[in-house]
């Protein structure tokens, strides 16, 4: 039986705080279905603001590129259709979820989907990694590198590979074929000292 689809997303933004006026400048996302990436969504986003030289250098996204990009309202409505009612994953989801909520609110939409954080899960699954930044984890686990870091679709694809890899590693350690999204999401909130017990309980019940 196939599991429900999951949308793995990433935003590039003009800054760190949507409540201070920072905006999404690029959205990238992939749909995972039955353990595979099956669909992609990517767009630059013209929100009518200028980004700083630092952001241009960090992302490679220039003001000239943004001026010719689709309007933010158009992009966010299209992205909402892509997401549907599927659960969401992002690396450092507290960041992306705040921007998603702010951008969707501008077009009259609410983010009601479940949201899980691959970074929090990775801290529990790979406690010995040098750190839990996406780039570090991709190198640590020898995952496929898709495009350039700090571009939205590339980061979303690499996060998807990380998520699928963690599902496989948890499944193998617990002796189960599939790890539900609900277990992955819950694992991100488990105290580090309880991870072994949590996974043991999942294995016993699985």
C-alpha cells in the first residue's frame, strides 16, 4: 500500500524575518511518492522589493532576475495547488513554515498542513554528524548533490534525499519496511536521551 505523498520544500528569502518585511524570492519543492521523487516545482518570486548584495552573492539570485520573475501572488497560488493537502518537510522547518504562512496569508490562504523538520530528525538519527546543516549531512551520508546549495529546488531535492535516507536507516534499524510520516515528525521532538526508547517502541509496535 502506497504512503501519502510528501512535499519537501525550500525557500530562498530576502532576509530572516517575515514579520519585518522579508519575503520569499525563490521557492523550490519536490513531491515524494512511494519512496521516489516524482514531481518538482520551482519559481523565482517577484515581491516588488530589492535584495541586498549579500543575498545576491549568497544565493546567486540577482535583482535583475527577480524583476522578470512571476508576481508573488501568482507563484504562491500555484504553489498552494502543488502542495494540496499533503504533509510538508523542510530543513529547519521553523524558518520555512513562518515564511510559508506569511506568503500564503497575503493571498488569503492558511497553512494547515502538517510540517516536519528534517534537521531535527537528523539530530536524532545522526547524532555523530559534524553538524546538522544540510550541506554537511549530504556530504556525511554521501547523498546525491543536485545543483547548487542555496538555490531552492536544489536544496529541496537534497533534503528529500536526506529524508528518504533517514526513513531507510530507521526502517532497517527497527526491522520495518515503512516508517510513517507521523513517526518521523514525532521523532523530531523526542528528547535525545529517549530516541532509542522511542524507536524501540515503534519497532515493537510496527
